[in-house]
């Protein structure tokens, strides 16, 4: 078997088959026909209103709408400033001004899909990091109208991934199903996180890899992510997400 055939076989087994399986499972489920039919209300997974004590930084994600929901999630950032009794939410979307603030409840469903918290920072650490998060939001290079492309990016997940790379003390990467997270928002093929703990190589979001303390070992192909996280003993399966081996 030639090297090319081996590469194609590997792509088929690692990326294409999971994507097909995810699409079939998605097709069997019930989903809103359009954004007009979807439920965008709070899923009540966060206290509302939050207590005024302390501060929080959270990253939430939920499956998106249409067929793309079979393989991808939408992610957003939520902060609660110290002494405040309300959340602030930041999303990037494909309509209107891309960076939207408080357009939805902090824990709102996305296309009727209930979100989950994928990263969280509390207390003094959050107080110290909130200014850096706000600065990263402001520095996002595709914040203006028109600065959105569904695939390979920059999209909603490219925005959140940018913030996480700029504020590595949050200590998280987006889930494997966050298609667009590996788009190089800085325009460089090779990037290193601000604290030097993760390396990212990306060919305009179409293919690449990541290595590091947060990412583990990842290989990216057409927005899909496969990999292994040795520190957390978890597999990263394209279209499905992270599966813990503990």
C-alpha cells in the first residue's frame, strides 16, 4: 500500500467515519427547523441572579443548529465582575456586529440545545484575569461586521479560542467539536500561547496540530480534531468531543 493510500485511509478512519456517525445520530434526533423555531431561553444551569460576592470567568458551549450541529458547537464567554450581581456575555455571530454583548442570557440555549460549562475560573484568580479577558475581547482582529466565516473561520469558536490563548491562566482549550477554534486569528502559521505552554500550527484552519500542557496532542483536519490528553487521560474524538478514560 502506497503512502498516499495509507494517509487517505487514516483520514477516513480517524475523521470521516466519526463525522458520518455523528451526522447519522444527529439526523435521528429532533431539532428546530430554523432559528425562528428554536428555543433561546435560559437553560437555568447558572444561578440567576448570581451572588454579588467574588468574580467568575466561564466558557460555555452548546451544539449549534442545522446539520452543522452534528459536528460542531458554538462557544461563548461569560464573566461576573467582583461585587456585581449580573453576568456579562460575549459571543461572536455571523449577523449584525459580530462581537455581541449580552444578546442572550448567560446560560441560554443555543438553537434549543442546552449548554454546558467547559471552563471556569473563580475568586481572586478571576478578579486578576478579568481585565485580560476584556482586553483580549477588544483586541480580537475580526470584530467588525463581515469578520465572520462559517468555515474554516474566523467564526464564533475562533473568537473564544483567541481569548483563551491570550489569557492562558484560564487553563483551558475549547472542546474538539468547536469547529473553527484552530483558525490562526493572528495570521501566523505557527503560534505559541502567551505563557509558552502550548504550540499551535495551522494551515489557515484547514489542517494542523497542537502540542502542549493544555492541548495535549492534537491533529486537526478540515475543522475536526483528534487527539489524546495524557494529563487528563482523555481521548478527543472528531465531531463527538472529549471522552475521559478515567
